């Protein structure tokens, strides 16, 4: 299962070490940090952990996690249906 969070402040060196230590937590499979978008993607075993557990682990590591984010880009807005013109009855 993947969960993505946004964070506020860029992590310090100590925070990055603590985030790297998350690999020692049973159930954490992968952690990817995207500094340009300020997001962190965590792949975890849903039979061992929940997204709330992952959130708490990141906070305890010192990462300023603010919200859960969708790992998928937002869907484009629907295109409006073409208007049909009605011919006046003759």
C-alpha cells in the first residue's frame, strides 16, 4: 500500500537520518522523498501498519508532515458538452 504526505519545512540532516531508520520498522518497504514538491511517499504493508501509523512514524522522525496527499495527479476538468441549436418550428 502506498501513502503520500506533504510536509512543510525541508528536513534537516538529523531528520533524514531518522527517516532512513524507518526501514528498520517492520512493515515499511520503501520511502521516497520529493523535495521539489515537498512530498514523501511511503510504501508499507497494510497488514502490519495503517496510514495513521505511518503518519505518526514520520512525525516522530522529525518530519513536519502536514497532510495526506493523493499520489495521483488530479483529474482534468470535464469538457463541456457541445450545445445543440434548436431550429424554430416552421
